[in-house]
C-alpha cells in the first residue's frame, strides 16, 4: 500500500489508496448529512409560555432569585468545580509542554553521530 520510492527513504501512499479513501470519506459525509437532515427542529412551532423574565419563563428563576437553597448551592458548587478543573487542565498542559521540551532538548539532533551506549566504536 505504500510507495517505497519516496525521497529520504520515507514511504508515501499511492494515488489509488488516496482516491479510495477520498471516495469513502465523501460517501460517509453525504450519508451523515442525509441522516442529520431527518432531525429538523422548528423553533417557531415550539409552545412558548411567557418566555420572558417578567412572565416567569424558562430560566427566569435564576434571574429573579431562586428559592431552592440546595439547588442554588449545587449550581454554585458546579461553577467552582468547573473553574478548578479548568485551572488543573491548564497546569497539566504547561507541565507536559515543559517536560516534552526538556526531553526534546536531550534528544539527538538530525545529522549528529550515533552514540555507542556500550562503549564500543560508532559506525
């Protein structure tokens, strides 16, 4: 499935493999578009009962002041946990970024001679 005549010894895919993958990808994409078109939501037809804060619509309890204390506590706790998890993710991203930069700095650069780990001669 690969062409071994690419430069620098790297292999590349043949044109036939690329064409077959393109046809399959287009067929899958068109099939998904056809399936998704069956799930139309017409918001104009939804039954609305006073969708404003003054009318007591959906979500107006948190604008005017919710009376259920445990629910308010859970919502505020979820917001705090969300912020803490976001900070944790950022710390992990920067920690791994720094670790991989250090690892890359210790790696052999292209064109450097091979290292003889057993104390023998390099070829």
